[in-house]
C-alpha cells in the first residue's frame, strides 16, 4: 500500500508549486468523479497523484530516462518531448514509487494522449486532468466540467475533440492514439 504522506513529500520536491497545486486539484476532482461512477477510490487517488510525476523533469532528463528505462516512446513523442511525460511517468511510478497495479500504471501512461476503450480509472484521471478547479478558464472548460458529471464517455469525446483542435491550431504534432481515442468515443456517442 502506498504511503500517501511520503509520496506527497517526494512529489513536492520534484514538481513546481503550480504543478503540485494542479496535481492536488486533479486528485480532488478525480475522487469526486470516482465516487460518482463507482470506481476504486484507492486506484483513482494513486493514479491522480502520480499522473504528472515526471512532468517537470528537464527535457534532457526526460530523454535520458526514456532511453535508460527503455520506455516505448515513438518519434512523435520525441519530437515534442513533453509528450513523453505520460509514458515515462508510468515507468517512474513503477520504479520509484513502487506501483505495480497495471490499471494505475496504464492510467498514468495514457493520461495525455488517451486511447480507445479506456478503463474507468483511466477515463476519470484523463478528465480530471482537464477540468480540475485550478485550471485557468478557457472556452471549452465549462462544457467539459458539466459533461464530466453527466456522461463520462461524452465528456471523453468532447475533451478529445477540443484537445485535437487545440493541438492542430498550434501546429503541434497530433498523436495517433488521440485520434483513435476520439474516433472511438465520438463513435459511441452516435450509437
Ligand atoms: Fe500530464
Ligand atoms: Fe496534469
């Protein structure tokens, strides 16, 4: 069982203050959603807490650890190095925080790109990451917040669509996992 106090201390030493505040917002929101949708609150809590555990590593460190730990990052992730923080985060959660539960590790791994057919804990953390209360308001946030508590799959489709638009507008590389996830969740909506 994970010792939350030690983990929070360790996270505080590796994350910026803003990121730590964001993380705590994700934990709070994820637990609320977990309660609503009947997900395992321990898994939700651990995954939310660790989802960004390597996000503030400097780019070189991300690159080096991806190599050293043989993290399966692809060229798109390497071209936009911040994208590696999800896959690398899962590996670091395993090695440094002692997480062995595959559902928790997958939740960390896919919290940025999403993927098709995600488990309940994965969806909850993915959504909580987007809607947590400390995020500065942007166009699609209120709708996402509303949908999150009404229909979790609709919220997934909506957030994925907004994220894809955001990425495209900025000419950033779009990861195929996100496209696949969007197609999957928008397809569910039509049925
Ligand atoms: Fe993240
Ligand atoms: Fe995050």
